[in-house]
């Protein structure tokens, strides 16, 4: 059998930052006649596998949507079970993440989380702050619209107090007030379960991200599925407002000042 043809690559540079909307745990469980929380448990186990795959693949940052600001609307039993599962993940895999030199970041309002989850989260954030190999960003009680509102309020307060001139408000000023400040924007957003929406996830940061929608539920999104998403990303031509010809011959691109 002849070897498989190489995947055409318009974009040979791998993504630095991947964001994943981990969707479909409950439907995965329902399809197998299992409780919804079992789907979430299997999804948590899958996350550990994908973290390892990202580190091994040279990706520097992974942001995962674990619990949205809207997920409080779910049944109380499921919400409580999710928090208990999160606490278990921390205890079960903390040493592994530390060994791999992973730094944990959390975006979202964690003040509303139960203390048995919030306290160990804060401990790991502090203890991992000097780790440099990989950034794991967990979105908990997070919503992009809420994040944008908070940034707008911060800007308005600084303008009102005279710390900042209104004319000085630019993207850099906004970006500095987002919860992801200091991290690269995502290059690739992956959503599992066959849904085609961003669901209030990193709306500003993903302005130029490539988006891949995977048909499988999150517990079935294994390393092979990740490779398929990366292969699709490699075929995308990232133009950032330029033409394809300009992207392919960057030496010929002129800035407005040069033109």
C-alpha cells in the first residue's frame, strides 16, 4: 500500500493557542443510557488526554469552556455534581499537571463558586504561577458578554477619573482589561457535538481565529479527533484582511506608510 498523501497545508505554522467548547457530555451519556454526570466524568477524563496531546504537539495555550455563566440554569443536582467533579479532577491530576510544568489560569467569576472548589482552584493558581511549559486556561462561570461589560466599565471608570483620556481608548486598552490579558489570542476554536455556534465564548479574542466544528460529542473527542482538527486548521489560509497573494509573498506587502 502506498503511503498516504500529505495533507495540503496553506498554514504550516501550528496554532499557539487552541480554545475548545467541550460540548455534548450529557447527550453522549443519554445515547448510552447513562446518567448525565457520567458523561461529564468521561468528558473530564478526555480533557486530561487532550491536555497531554497539546503539550506533546507544541501548543503553548489551551482554553477550555468548562462552565458558562448560563449553566446555572441547569438542574441543581447536575450543577452540584459538576463542581464536585471539578474538585476531584484537581485532586486526582494535580501532581501530573505540576510534573508537566502546567500553569493554571481561570477566567470567569469564581467568587460565586462553592468554597470546596474555589479554594483549591486558588491554591493551584498560586502554586503554578511560575510554571512555563504550558498555559491551561479554564473558563468557569464565564461569559464573553459579561467580560466585555466588565472591561467597558473599567475603561469608563478610568476615563471618568482622569486616568485615561477617551481619545486614548484603543484595542490595546480594551485587551488589557480582558481576563485573558497577557495570553495570545486563540488561533483555533474547536466546538464538539455538531453544534455551530460560539455560545458566548471568547467573542473578542477569537476575532481572527479559525473555527472547526467536530461532529462527535466531547467524550469521544480523542487524540485522533484533535489531529483531524489540526489538519483542517493547516489547510486554512489566514489572511488577516490581506489577499491570498499577499499572504503567500509577505515580502511584497506594503504598510500604509510605505504605499
